[in-house]
């Protein structure tokens, strides 16, 4: 059975991973060894919440844990991830769960891949949307061919993030916050792509400004012929995680759960077969995707990967889709940096919908 080392005790580490880990331990007790989760936060020693023992540093944590029976959760910001990954690997840890995105840009990605190869690391990227029941359902509906070819997919990812954007330095642009979730799903549903264009804006509150952390927009052209668009507004007054798919014969509107407070996804299917009347169906899907993602990661680390998990694109131990996500987002940042800055007003906000024609 496996122990856990949590590296990075900020919002991602203690706000998301820790409570989900405790829930996963109750759901799958045979995967997890007895004893508390051990946590380390490079550069500071925070107070320990329930269920967590905070070590003074990584070397101290190494004395508490057997690397051969430990899964390391790397929850540090993407800008410092490659350095922390090297330090963790040098201490003998080989099984890792890494927060998205895998790296901040192509240069950091090269360093991450070199570390993975040099130390023979087994890495799973935390990508809840890839493990989502809603994403699985969409893949099934699109895969059987009855809805026709996919013409366009639009993803909207909105939430208010003023305080964190203006006070924390964990992200350098809005492309690192919500957008990686969407890009992974788009690659799963439509296949590989290139970044057509992209833009971003600053977040402003009074005299305070956080560059590039207001909005992010990118458009992808997929090699299969489909097109997709992602728009994320981190100054929105409301939360929304929506995907709209237009095919030859249908529109699918899916809403992912917007927070850990509720884990039900919703799907509206408007099916319009050729010449017939439109039928509308609504589905509710229990969708605790992060718990599902982490349980799959631990099954993989324990050598107990289920057959369906083994073939999931971007699933446990499969870095290909996540590498491509980093590359597409790096292209998006480059294109956005060359574009004319856009400072949206409240009236500028809109959702990204599919295009039927």
C-alpha cells in the first residue's frame, strides 16, 4: 500500500489534493497505507491541517517515507515545477502526480522531460476533465457516428479570481489557470491541433494590475478538420465551465461541476436528424472527477491499472496529450504577446458557442 507526500501546500495542495485524498482513502482503503499524509512547502512551514504532517523540508520528508512506497503530489506553481521535480527525483522518489499544466512553457517542458527520462519517473498529470463522467459521455456520443461530424467545439471557463490574481505569483497568465483543462479535453475529442490565434487581457482593480490574468482566448484548428475555441474570463462575476459541441445533426451543451461544493455535471442534447424534428434530452451525471483521477493514479502506481484506465488518453502514466497541451499553450502565449492588448468591459463578456454553419 502507498503513502503520500504532498509538495506545495497552497490552494492546490491543501485546498484540493488533501481533502480529495482523504476522501479517496475512505473509498479505496486497500490502496493507501496507514499514517498521515506528509506535506512540504518549499520556502515556508505552514500550519498543518487535519490529516497532514508537515515536514521541515524534502530531506526531512525522505526520512519519514520510503520512496518505493510513496506517491509524490507536485502542487508547486508551474514556473518552478521543473526544479522541484529534479530535487524530488534526486531523493529517490519515482511515482509522481503533477498538477496541470505539466510545465510552464516549451523550455521548462524540455527540462521536465529530461528529468523524467533521466530518473525513469512514472508521472500522472492531474487533469480532472479528462477523467470526468461528462467527458466520457461526450466521447461516447461523438464516437458512435449517429450525430455526424463535429464542426465546432466551444469551451467557456469563467470565475472571479481578483484576489488571487492580484496577490499571488503562482501563475503568469490566464492560460495557466483554467484553460489547460479545456485543451486536454479538446485534444481527446478532436485529436491533435495547432493554435490558430490567441489573446489575453490584464486584470485591473482600482490601481492594482495583474498582467495577462484577466481573460484568455485561443482558437485551435484540429488535424481532423474540426475547429475549437476556449474563452476564460477570470474577472467574471459568475462561475461557469461549459462545453458546446455542434455536429452535423446535434448540439451538445455540457456543464462541468463548478466547484467542490457539488459534483453533478449536466448535459443537454438537442438532436436534429436530417429532415426530422428536434428532440431534446437532459442528463445528470455524478461527476467527482478529481477523486476519480487520483484513485486511478494510485491504482496505476500500485500496478493495478484497470483496462479502461490504461487506454485513456492523458491517463495515468501517459504524458503525450499533456506535452501537446503545454506546446499549444506556449504557442498561444506567443501569439497573444504579439496581439493588440484587449481590456474587456463587462458588456464585452460572452460565451463561446459552437458554430452550426
